[in-house]
C-alpha cells in the first residue's frame, strides 16, 4: 500500500505541477496580450512619430527666425546710418537757412 500511496502521491504531484505550469503559461500569454493591447491603445509610437516631426519643423522655423533676425539687424544698422545722414543734412540746412537770412538783411 505504501507503494500505491506513494505512486498516487507522485502522480498527484506531477499532475499539480503540470497544471501549475499550464496556468503560469496562460498567465504569461495573457500578460503579453494585455501589454500589446495597452501599447496599441496608447498609440505611443504614433505620438512619438508626431512629436519627432513637430520637432523637425520647429528646427526649420528657428533657422528661419534666426535668418530674419539677422536681416532685421542689417536693416536697423542701415536705418541708423540713414538717420545720421539725415540729421547731418538737417544741421547743414539750418546753417544754410541762417546764412540766407543773414544775406537778406
């Protein structure tokens, strides 16, 4: 009987071990399936792709802004030179006006 009971216990142990292994396998498969569905549902790869495209567009926009700022700096310096020239011309105009008034007297 000891042998029958030990064979029965061994068989029960092997059965339990196989059922446990099957359940672990089912749980692992379910977790993998859940992870795939979460990733599909979150659309994280699409969001990352969209973000990368936007970042690339921002880089181009920043380059354009930098070029525009350089152009504005050039225009500003030209306007300053023109203002100085006009200011000098205005000063000379006042001198000429005073000379003409002096000649009229």
